[in-house]
């Protein structure tokens, strides 16, 4: 008989399963904490990469998609 090494404790196999679940939950929390800290230290690219409205208007005018009068009117509306 191996004292203390079997599954004949008060909970038996259930105790082992509960222990594994608790262990996996603890490891999962550690992984989530590391991911959260990594994102806090190295923030991703913000959504500022889209051109501003006035810049789009200038591009459309430069391409000839809108006339000078339309450009002036839209520029005034945006301001």
C-alpha cells in the first residue's frame, strides 16, 4: 500500500478532477494577465489612420471629381 499516493482520499477521483480544473483556471488567469499587461505596454495602432474629411475633399478636388465651387462649398460646410 502506498500511503498518500493513491486516489483513496476523502474525494478520490473527484478531488483530482477539481484540482486540475482549479489549476487550469489559475494558469488561464495568469495567461490573461500577461496578455493584458502586454497590450497595456504596447498599445495597438489607433484608428487615426483614416484620412480626415478635409484631406479627402482636397484629394477629390485634385482628381477633378468635384468643381471649384463644390470644393469651396463643402470646405465651408466642414469648417
